[in-house]
C-alpha cells in the first residue's frame, strides 16, 4: 500500500454514511483521488434523492479536497484494453466501472471498491474497505 488511492462510488457513499472502516483507512492514506466518472455517479444519485441539496453540498465539498482525475486519450487506451479482455474472458462489468478501472490503471493507483467484479481485471491494484 503506497497510500495513494482512487475511490469507487460505493466508498464515497460509505464515507458519507460515516462508515468507521472507511474513516479509519482514510486517516492513513496519503492521497485520495476520484475519477470524474465517480463524481458523475454521485451527482446522479444526489439528483435522484430526497435530499438533493444536502447531498450535492457533500459532493461539492469532497470534490474540493480530493484530486479529481479526468479521462484523456491514454485513459481511453486503457479502457479499450480492459473492455476487450473482459469480453474475451466472458466477464463483462458495467461501463462506468471499466472507465474507473482505466483511470486507476493509467495513474498507477489502488482502486478502493466494494464491488467484487473489479477482481476480473488483470493487473488492477484493488482493495476493499
């Protein structure tokens, strides 16, 4: 563990729910990054919730204190390779999660998620909090 992590949506949601395991691990992390895809999923969830204003404020606050990572041509290359390998292996996963994994692999970061389907991506550094 190098202390630099990229979070999946379910980890952010756990943080927002004051999950003790996530908070404990967060204290030991050097840097937390969020792919812009995760922010999109969070904003979708906020728009779809009863507490739209409150949830949007939480997301905005978090986005101001973490490193937000965006997709570029190199990310797209990782995405294409990951998607091809998953198709070839017969283990498809959701499109957004392929992009999230691509950003993690491009940046050499450990992806933190509670989704087990990420385990089907060879070479992805993965932790579950």
